[in-house]
């Protein structure tokens, strides 16, 4: 087997980054050239500032975006941390002079990558591209009016992001379930410089319309086993279901409640009580 054939047969474990421009089809031919130039300026400057050597980066043009594979010798935390910060700041600088800001969707996954004379391939490449092109990423970028949305695979989040690190804040990521060609997958979404996005299970486009965290409805989830009522004389019977409730500001809706002592439900105000 010759050397080239061995390179194709042997996969390299690398970080794959898929970068797509928002609504690239709306650019005319001249603007598309400028848009592409901006993407390369943003990414290449970020690699330079993050001290990622050019020979560690494989970059392919995708017309309205870029496909990147970074050699395994480069710490993934540097890409998820410093490099992403630089990409975001560079993009903001570019957008200050634009009437229609450039928005980027970035998908990341680590896995086996095969190189040949025409570029890279493999399931890791496919997944990174699917994440960046997902409907949730598209809707979130528009709904939040953001410059950049990052989507990482579940394995990348668990292996790297969840441990944190310099410029990496796992609490600022939100989980969503995606349907892709290969099947359903979990993915984690991040808007640099912002808290974790709110992603509705039914319609991710409504994320931007959600109220601030302090004003969001509070939903009582299933209680822990130690907090459920069990009949001491009938351990084999089903456990009593807990009441559930939804709170909106100072108004609440209750159902299936069990009260074991005197309670008062209502609102206390300074206004005089009217007698019936």
C-alpha cells in the first residue's frame, strides 16, 4: 500500500468546525465575495491570536462558509475558549460597519477524520455540518439577533465543555434534541457573551420571546424519591402522585393538591377587605 493510500485509510482524531453564514442566499454576487472575505478575516485572525499554527489547520471553502479540521495536537479547550472569543470579537468588529450584520453558525465535533487530495470526510465531518445547519441554530441566531451561535455535539460537551476552563462556561450552554439524517442526537447551543439560550421544545424560534429568568413560569418537576409520600402499611402500592403547579408572577394555578393542615391561598395587599 502506497503512502497516499495509507493516509486515506488511517483516520486522524481531530476537531471539526463547520462555519456557515446566515441567509447567504440573500447576498448578491458582489456582496457574497465581500461576505466570504469577512469570514476568512474573522477566522484566520482568531487562529493567529489563539496561537494555532497554520500547519495545524486544514481549511476548505464551502461557498457560503468554511469547513475546518484542527490537528489533534492542539488542545480543544483553546478552540472552545480563546479561539471562539476571538471569532466573536472579530465578527463584532466587522459588523459595526455593516448595515446588515454578518451572522455565523458554528458547529463543532471531535472524531475520526480522513484526508485526501480533495479535502476531508467522515462521520465526524457530517455531524459538525449537521449541527451548524440545524433548524434550531438557524432560528436561534435570528430570534436572538446574535452575531454568532455555537453548536457542539453531546460528546464534545460531556468530554470538554462540562469541565469548564478558560473562557469556557458550561452553564451558558443549552441542550436540545435534533433530528438529523443519521437519527436523533443531543446538541448543546451557546451564544458567546450571553447566558444560556432558552430553547422551547416545541418551537425554538420562540426562544427570544421568553421572559427573563426571574419572570419565567416555574414548573414543579417530579419530586425526588425521598420526598414522595408512601403509605407505611402498603409499601407495595403505587406512590401518591405529587401535586403540580405553575406560577406566573403572583398568580398561580393548582391541581391535585393535598392539604394536611389549615392553609391560606390568595394575595395579601394593603387594600381594605370588602365584606360580602
